[in-house]
């Protein structure tokens, strides 16, 4: 008997990697805007970004299912363009996972950006650096700990998704059956031995993720903070 479903593990790792890269590209400019803008209604955007933290996964999954279904404009457009439905597909899982893991990337990014001394940004501007140059030469190097934390957390959070994945992707082997769904299936089949082996892998992975985050942040703090 195959105690570990390596296909589900590979699918979860692939999904989490794609989501983490998308969140890096989308989350960095969004977090930069949140950290440095002074508009009064900024709190509304922050609330929207943080909504997945408090919203039940089944509720978010339900509305994503409706929004991407064949009766919605987005769903109809995708059906006509690709020839298959967006829901119950790997592409649908990517969209749902990006939205569900968004705060796990944006919040660490924004927190790290906001810690950068304003005087350093002002000095770079006085020296003729553009906003883009200031970000890559000043803000990003000083915020690398938060960027790493956001990337790792979004990757790990996607690996462990269950409710949103089940609602949007269903449970199709090789297509949308992730590692968390595989554990659920094994428990449903009363195959506790296989479920235990897979759960142990997730437990070790989660511990490793936290250890990496704390180790990186501790090293960066020792390097950058004054003694």
C-alpha cells in the first residue's frame, strides 16, 4: 500500500510555488502603497486585504465559486476562451489561493517596509534616485526579512489549504486533490496509517517553515540592528 500520495504532494508544492511567486509580484507594490500612502481611506483596502484572516474558508470559497462559475461574466469569458470551466480546475485553484493567502504576504511586506527609516528614503531622493531605484537599493534590502517571511508564509498557507480548495477545486485526483484533501480522504476511508504518514510530513514541513522564518529574522536583526 502506498502510504503517501506523492501526486498530491507534488500538486500542492506546484500550487504553493506559483501562488507565492504571484503574491510576490502583486503583494510587494500593494504593500508598498499601504506602507507609505497617506490617503484617509487606506484602512478600507487594508480591511479588504485582511478579510481572509477572519472570513470562514467555506464562505470565501462559496463566493469565489459563484464569481468564477459558468453563470458569471468571468466564468463565461473563461469558458469561451479556454474551452473548459474555471471552477474545478488547477487555474481556478491558483486564483482562489492567491486571494486566500494574500494577507499572509502583504502584511509582512507592509510591516517591513514601514520599518525603513524615512530619512534614508529622503536621502536617496535628494541624491537623485527615483522611487524605483530607492525601493530596490534602500527599501528592499532593509526589508528582506519581511519579504522572506511573507513568501514563506504564503507558500506554507497554500500548502495547508482545505476549505477554499474543496469549494473551488473539488477533489479531482491529479488536478485539484491537494495534500490536505488527500488526508481528509484517507480519514474518510478509515486509513489512519496513511493519513498519519502524510500528516507527519505536513507537521515537519510546518516546523521547518517556522524555524526558517525565525532563523532568517534573527540573523537579519543581528546584522542590521545597532548593538
